C-alpha cells in the first residue's frame, strides 16, 4: 500500500510525530510511505527508511520580500536542528526575531500571509500531482497551515478519489474563535477517517456532528527515537552537568522547565506565581521558559519582573532546534505543563523520552498520558497554590523525582511504542482503501488501547 504523509511545517512536534510514524510504517509494516513536508526540513540529517520531499517551503518571492524588509527568514533562523552532539549550536538568551511578530495589519504582515498562502498552494499542488501519478495511494494529513484555504485541496483530493485520513492532534485550535468551528467540522466530515489521541476527543467530535464510526483512538507515540538523535555521551548525570554548564546553572539547583509554544492557554500566567512561591521555600530554584512566542514575550517578561523572578528565570522565547531542546530537558529536574486547556501533548512524550517527570493539569487528554504519582503529578488547572505545593514536594525530594522520571521513560517505551501504533494506523488505511469495512465501535477503540470503556 502507498501512503503520502502530509506534514507541511518541517519542524516542531508534529514534524517529529510524522517522522516517527513514517519510520514505523515503513519498517514494521513494510509500507511504501512518502513524507511531504516543509523546507527546510528539520530532520533532513536523521536516518530515514522512507523518501522525503519538501514541497512546502519558501520560494523566490519570500526571499525577495524579506531582503527588501531586512528581516530574516524565521524558518531558516531555526536551522539546523541536528548539529553534532559534541559541538551543539550556541544557546543564548538574546532577543530572537520570533519575539517580535509582524503587526497583523502592517504591510509586512499582509505580505507574510500572502507568501504563506502561495507557498502552501505550491506544496499542495505538488502533493496532488504525486497522488495522480500513483493510483491507490492514501493521503494521511497531519496538519493544516490554513484550514479555510486548505479545504479546497482536500476537496480536490476527494474529486480524484484519493482516500483521506486526517489526524486531529487538536480537535479545535485552542486560540481559534468560535466561528471557525464550522471550518473544522467541514474538514473532519470531508475526511474518510479520523485519528485522535485520547478518548475524550470522541465527545468533542460528537459535539461537532462528526460520525464517530470513522474515528480511531490511537495514542500519541513516544519520542524516544527523537531523543536518541541528540543523545550525548556519558550517563544522565554527566549530561545534566554539561547541560547546566552550558546554561550557566548551578549543578545542585532545583530546575523546572516549561517547554512549548507560549500562548495564554498554556497557563504560564499560573506557573509564574506558583514558582514565586516555590522560591520563597527554595531560593536556589530556577525556572526555564523555552518556546516560540507568536504574540510576543513582553507580557510574560513584565510578570517575571513584577514577581521579582528575573535572576531565577532563563527565557528562550524562540523555537529551539533539537540539540538546544535536548539541553533544556537534560538540565531540568521536572517539566511543568500548567495548561488551561489541552488535547494531548507532545511535550509530555519529550519529557518522558528524557526521563523527566511531568507536573500537569487535569485537562483534555493529559490525564490519559500522565499517571499521577507514577510518571509525574496532576493538579487542577488555574490553581497556582496547588501547583506550587506539588512542585515543592518533588523538588525537595530529588531522588523521588528521578525515580518518577525513570518510570516515565519506561512507561513511554512500553505504552506508547510506535510498532503497535503503526499497526493500528495501517488498519485505518486498509479500511479507507476498501480492504476492510468501516465502522469501528467506541468499545473496540477502547479495547485496542488496553483501557476499560466507561
């Protein structure tokens, strides 16, 4: 069976997910998989058992306009992701272009959107041509850059009788306005099959009027293979010491990491006062904030200053390539994810792959991935006091914290292995291509996860 995996970004969590899934499908299921992704491709130097094409990327128009505006290409700015472990790229707290977004109504902002649409259309046109040249190919779409505009390409694929599988990593974007619900519902209805990562997503899709018979619940796979790409020399203690030296951190300081896209739904506004309370009990504690800030970093900076946390916080408000991301994970004791809302989280899998426990909130599908007291801890959302007490408890007992991290790594290897995930995904492909009947029941989905269905 032939499959074209569409992941137009070329970097970040969905990129890592698509790479891992393609590898598992081609190796364990012996499938003919081609990945269509963004240029530059973050994992271009990683081992590949499948062909990769990069139709989604900047053309000559972007380069000319950015030269005219004297602004660097942010996608190029984040590269390369895979350097050498012996000499990783320099990691500094310098201001990044990603902390200074274009104003939406400025000439630069309008030009940026126009370029993005042209680049996306060029990529989709290439994907459509590939589908037409290879009959009986399944399209598995991992992400939409512009759902309203990309719908036309989904309709064209359907017109060409191409079976479409869509992975809904988030049922609805967390910061999307209510009027976009119809757009997403239309995309989900247009797909022949949907894959989601957590059981509660079925209720969310049902509320959108989506037929649940075409939905499969397949867990988010682990990122142990991604972590292996940046695995440095020495044992965990040696790597932790080297990472802290690189960041200028004390080898004995308790360190909390909050990693990922910085937007209000991620709950940083609740983590900062919680960490301020932690510092009252553990003055040597440090906080690392790392991740792109699409709306700017000024509000977070102001809150850090208000709470007097400037000397205790390391901020990297930009996309971190893999070796840089490995550094902040190896430097920390635990990962805090104080989400206000969430679906699942690839950051949980990154933390587990790096043997770090997760302190997260009971929202979305997070409780299905974080085992309270086993691989981390769960707290109520928007409760800074409870979050502070939980962080304190773990940071005061670093041995127990390390034990939870070791359990987290083992849990990821056993419960989120890519082999079974690839097998279940291949079964979805067979159904949409007509090899097996559609209509998997919710009970069957729950049983396939090894979990009871309520």
